[in-house]
C-alpha cells in the first residue's frame, strides 16, 4: 500500500490507485483467509457435534428450538453450529428443599425469612413451628424445563401452602405429637397432586417433618403439661402401689382368721365329743354302781389336787390361826 | 478475476447473510412469540417451537413465556370477618393465554406482575375479610370429629390426658375453597389481559405481631389450665384408688370376721347340742363330775390350802373309820 502521497495530494488521481493496491493485496491473501475460515468452521462443527451426559444427568435436546428428545448418560452426537442445543438436567439425583431451617452452613444463621417459613396456624388457632423437608426427583426433564418458568420456586410455594393446609386441619397437640407421620404423608400426597396438575415433571420421593415445636415463648407451658402428665402418672402409681401393698396382705390375714376360726370350731367340737364320750362311759359305770363310782372319782380327784398343793390340815378345834399365814406371795385358798 | 466482481461478491454475501439472519428466528421450547411490524402485531401468535421466517429488519419478534409463571405477593395485613388481624401471603401461578392481548394491555411480564399484584391483592383482601379466620386456616371439619373421637376415647379410659381447647368453629368453605374463589375471580378479571390464573395458594397466614403476643398468652393460659386439669385428675384418681383400697380392706376384714364368727358360733352350737345329748342321760352325775373337774382346774401348782379335818376327805383321817 502506498502511503507516499501527502495529505494535500489530489483526491481524484489517487483513489483508483489506492483501491487497486488494496485489492491486489487481498487477492494474494484470499487463499490463506479462506483456508483459515475453513479450518475454523470444521473445528467448530467438530466440537459442537457431540456431547457427554454425566451419570446423574439426562440431556434434553432441541433442534431449532424444538424439542426432539431426552437422552441417557453417555456420549451423544448432535447437529453442530447451534442447530441442536443440549440442556442437561440432574434427573437422577434426589434433590431436597428445606423449610424453616437450612443445613448449609452459610444459611445457618436463622434469619427471620427462614423462620417465617415454619410458623403456622393450627386448626385450633394456635401457633406451631413446623420444620420439614421435601425430597424430589426430576421425573420428566422435558416437563421440568418447559412447563414452568421456575420449578424450584413452585415446589417451595406449593409445599408451604400444602403443609399449612394440612397442619391447619389439626390441633396443635396432634401436630406436636401423634399426628406427625400422618401430616407428612398427607402433605406428600396433596403436594404431588398439585405438581401433577401443573405437569411439573417432578416426583416427590418423600416429605418428612423435622422439628415440630410450640413457639419459643409458649414452650415452657407445653413442658408444664408434660410435667403434669408425669405427676398424674406418679400419683396414680403411688396409689396403686399402696393398694397392692395393703390388699393382698389383708386378704392373707383374713384367710388366716377364717382358718383359725375353722380350726377352733373343729377343736371345740372334738373336745365336746370327747368329753361327751367320756361322760357317757362314766355314766354307764355309774349306773351300774352309783355310789362306788362317785366315791372313787371323788377320791381320785382329791388325790390329784392335793398332790400338787401345800396342804395345811387343821383340826376344827384350833380355829382362829389365820393370822399366821400372811405371806402375800402365796395364794391362799379357802377351805373346800 | 475482475477485482470489481470479487468485491461485489463479498459485499453480496455479507448482505445476503444479513438478510437471512434477520429474516429467520428460532422459537425455543417453552416460549411463544408474536411478530410486530413497526410496533404493530402481525398475524397470530406463534406457539409451536421451531424455525420461523419473517420480513427482515422491518419485522421484530417479541418473545413471551409459554410456561406456567409464578406470582409472589407481598404479605398483606387483613382483618377477617371476626375482626382478627392476620397477615396473608399469597402466591399464584398464571400463564399467558393470549399473547396479542397480553402485549397490547400489559406489554411485558413486568407489567403483568404489577397488574396481577393489584388485582390479586384486592380480591384476596375482599375474600379474607368476608370470612372468619377459621375458614382461611382449616380446610375440613375433620378436627371436630377428631375432637369428638378423643373425648369418647377419654371417657372410655376414664383418664383425660389432654384435649383440644377453645371453641372449635364449624367451617363451611375452608382454605382450599377460599383460594379457589380468589383464583376464579382473579381469572375472570385477568382474562382481558390475556392472562389465565391457574391457582392461588394461601402460602402463609399468621397473626399480626400485636395479636400474636395475645395468642401466645392465650396458649400459655390454656396449657396451664390443661396442666392443672391433668394434675387434678391424677389426684382424683389417686383418691379413688385409696378409697377403693379402704373399701376393699374393710370388706376383706369384715368378711373374715363374719366367717370366723359364723364358724365359731356353729361350732359352739354343736358343742352345746353334743353336751345336751350326753347330759340328759345323767344330769346329776354330770354335775358331780363337772364339779370335780372344776376343783382340779381351780388349784394351781403350789397353792396353799388350809383344810379342816372335819372335811369329807379327811373323814377317815379324823375318825379312823
């Protein structure tokens, strides 16, 4: 290119020459230029002609913007130059959304927004703090990508609304204690129904309640109820313990008393029978010889008695000796 | 080659490329488009994805979403029919069903969101304030049945553990119906903007913060009441068991006494009859024998007695005969 002409050279004379120069140079370089462009185009086509899909993913392919298919993990070919476009979706992974808390460290600081997610009204117009998770899989990547603008936001919104609806039909007690499993399974069912209505392409794996608590300010009074339950149980147990301690013993004692009475009855009857027998036997003898028997019995008895007594025999003529016997320890029997 | 022709060719290919580029466009999946010519919409909206042609430069393509879109409302403080102040947070899902109307009336998504906000907020406010709070909280009357069931159970068990406190109102509509009412009304109004409301969800309903404090206080007093009741039931049950114990104890003891007395009485009666049977045969002789026995028993070992020799026993002792 000639740059010799100064700024004040004639415009008319120079112009065709200038173009001629540029053109000559262009023609010389055209071959290289075309070669460069060709290599570039081939390289571009080559690199944009295939793609790989990771094991956790599925690939959604569109041709001129139109959906043509969903492909499994592996190496795949496609039309180059952006004619076919690939969007990869983590279809195999179980994804999780958390409500009322965040496991990730950077969200740990429970800010008000997160706390708000978990605060809800129960059917008896009390407040409960319900934390839960929803785990889901992308069941249909095409629907997931093209049916809703913001699937995750939808998942969160619906799950929150449904959880509140389910808890709203329960008493606060139920939500805190026995109803947990039912609440989770009902929420899962209803949430899936709504997802299907939107054709979201999402399948819920599970809905699980995490912590369910009364609000912080009310917690103490809930604990008091639990404590009262313990007290109730303790009072009843104590009474029952006392009962169990006393009654069986009393039963045994009563049985003993009855048995003793039975024994007594048997004993006195046998004694009576024995005495009667003895009397009848003696009577029989007595009837044979009344005086002899009577005398014999009298003497025998006296013998028995006197053998164990200290007997002082006094002649009737020495009456009035009583003051001699003043030993207080001895029983003094009067005369027979 | 004539340099002029080469120049022409390059120029033409640039121009041709430009024309081709500006006269085709891709409509991706999940989008719809409308073609405008100098700002005026031309033809019907395009909904099917793929490759399309248009006039270069003078026609422009306006893309709109075909997918379900979300609307997120601001929490609103609304008084209910029963004068309870609550904060209601709603979300809605909507879609553009008439692209032409949509661009003409709201231009773009941002404009639509603003319209949605205005209309949905107003309808939500009207609907909520025309109903009692419970209608927005509960969906069914299951809780009433549950409470009945609980009460029946407790009657059976005799021990009341805990109960649903407070008046539980019957609902006639319920949360789901309220939200579908809102959705229906909003849908009617938004049709003219080319928008269809798919659903409205009452995402959050909570007490307004000053009310919340009172609710907490009520909850606390309710729990305290329940705790007291539970304790008193415990004490009552304890007293009942103690009473039963005392009753059983007295019953057992008195029954034992009765039986013992019965046995003893019967035995004594029998004894009497045995003696009677024997004694009628010789009552004089019995008197004699019984007297002797009594003597024998009356004197204990080592007792001292003073006897006069003129007693019958010493008759021989005295007289020798």
